[in-house]
């Protein structure tokens, strides 16, 4: 009992399409993480100059807890 070749090609093409969608979503999420991290860095720097001296070390500690994967 074998699977028709057309069905196999259809399944392969569906898997390739899903992979492309997943890769696009992954790229979008990486960009979003990068933007949010930069925004957090900026906010922490601004707060430090407004007298919140513990902000930078706490922010850096939080970022180190969940390192970004590139």
C-alpha cells in the first residue's frame, strides 16, 4: 500500500508553506523583541538620570535572566 505521489508532493508543499509562515513569524517576533529591548534600555537610562539609580542594574539583570537568541 503506497501513497500516491501527487499526495506526497501536496503534503510536502503544505509543509514548506507552513515552514515559511513560521520563519516569517519568527523574524517578526525577533524584530519586536529587539524594539522592546531597545525601548527598555532607553527607559532605564532616562530613569537613571531622573534619580532612579537602581534602574539600570535591575533592567540589565532582568535582561540577563532571559537572554535573547539570535
